[in-house]
C-alpha cells in the first residue's frame, strides 16, 4: 500500500522504522506462544484431561476469555458462577472456604464447576494483579 503522507526532515535526525511485515510476524509469534501457554495450562488440569480429547485443547485455549480484575475483586463467589473455570494467568488470588490457599499463575479453580455445571464451592478474591 503506498504511503499517504510525505515526511521531510527539517534537520538531521534518527528514526526507528517498524515495517508492517515485521510487526505482523512478531504479533503472530507472540500470539502463538501465548496460545501454546494456554494449551499447556489447560492440559495440566486433571478434570479436563479426563473429559476432553487431546486434540481439543488447542480449541479450548482459543475460546478462553481474558478478564482483568483489580485487587479485592471477587473472581467467583460460593454458590454462584455456575459452570465456569478460572485459570490464573497473572497475579495472585486467595481462596476462601474450607481450604484457604493462594492461587498463582497456572493454578485454577472451577474445574468441577465446568465439568458438572455446578455452582462455585468457594469464593476467590484477587490478592494482587501481578
């Protein structure tokens, strides 16, 4: 696509140039790596391994939605969020309930909710974003 504007330097200068093809390749590489990371995270969840064919993990990683929450926000509330799996990508969450614990990158909660379509059995709160 031809340039739509002409830039003329009024004095000597150094410019950084980002060709569109390089930009697109870098974005695609990053997206592929992140997708592979999601696949690995999902593949580590025993409940999914028991119910999902190996070939479906790539598709499952594609449909995951990124949600950004602030410190103190509730990820899920006991008795709500029916049929939802949560996987921590960044930050730390605290689980409140019978087994209080921290969740960090790669940890999950809600596998039973997802597989059995039941409500959350514990409340999870964001302890830190990163």
